[in-house]
């Protein structure tokens, strides 16, 4: 496992998801491929295989470093700062 200072700085317990799906996609009438949950604020955004990549856009806008998969049965986390699974 990589040492990731961002994971250790995350709020615990993790934030409640703010929505069931990507709200930006919903507003744009687009369909997310997969969903990601921001572990700083609970924002739900779509993955990089989705047309708008709102999870990445959220991290860039807010500086929130770590998201995890919001797909059933998946729990891996991604750190945008380190650029790796953490
Ligand atoms: Zn990190
Ligand atoms: Zn989206
Ligand atoms: Zn966030």
C-alpha cells in the first residue's frame, strides 16, 4: 500500500453521499458510466469513462483529493494528488 497523507486527513466516518447519482449529469441529461464518491464532502460524480468526468472536475474545482468507487461491491479509493489507488 502506498503512503497517502490525504487518506489519513479524510473525515471519519466518511461523509454521507449527497445524491444517488451524478447531479451534473442529471441536469445535463447525460448518463454516467460509473459513479465516484468524494470522501471529503460526499459529492457524487461520474467516472473518467463518462462523457463529462464530473468526479475529476469536482476534485479540480475543490481540491478534494480522494474519491472512492460508488459502485456496488467496489470500495477502492483513488487519490488525485498522488495519481494512484490508495
Ligand atoms: Zn494522496
Ligand atoms: Zn457527471
Ligand atoms: Zn468533494
